[in-house]
């Protein structure tokens, strides 16, 4: 692979074009109660996908969620420090799947999630083929994960 230049977050500009290695976000859980609601975790997961939404727009499409599945493995408490990692798992014709994990600072996985997106034309609001910039990530990201 050629020269790599980081342009923001984990989005890279290479000689071959724009790629996204993976995205990571750190957050401190906040709650008015001792326990953090599972609904709040969905918001954290969505915030962690922000770079992916931006990447899709740079690739010429919008990504809309058509399915989301989360497995809750541990309880989360107020002020827990978390790391959320997001990566591309699969690419179909007009959809792609991201995997996400939420990990406590002590290394325990709190949540693992799978999110399926349809790629759509921003003006016509109809499904379109997943762009090659996104398809190519499956091969490109292996060196970063």
C-alpha cells in the first residue's frame, strides 16, 4: 500500500483513495442513577458511528439503519470509562454491516452490536449500490484491526 495521511479520526487518504480503518470513541458513562440504561448505550453506539456517516457522505451516499442488534453482556454504571470500537464486517449489494463493541476501561465487554445500513441516494432517497470506497474497506482495514 502507498503513502498514508490521516485527515481526521481514523479516515485516511492514501494513494489509492480514501479509506476508513476503524473508528474509536472514548466516553464516560453518565446517569442520574447508579445504573446506566441500555437505551443510553444505543445513543453511545450511534455517536460512535458519526465518522462512518461522514465517510459514507464522502463516498457519495447516505447510510440509513435498517437493522440493529445488541447483546448486553455486563451492567454499566455511572462514571464507567468506556471505549467504543466500530468496524466494517460485511458488504452486500445495497447494504453493509458494522460491528461495534463497548468495552469498560478494565477490559470487560459491556455490549456487542451489529448494525445493518442501506446505502441510499441522498436526493432520490432510493437504495443504491454500496460504493467501492466502502467495499474496499474490507480488505484495507485488516492491517489496522
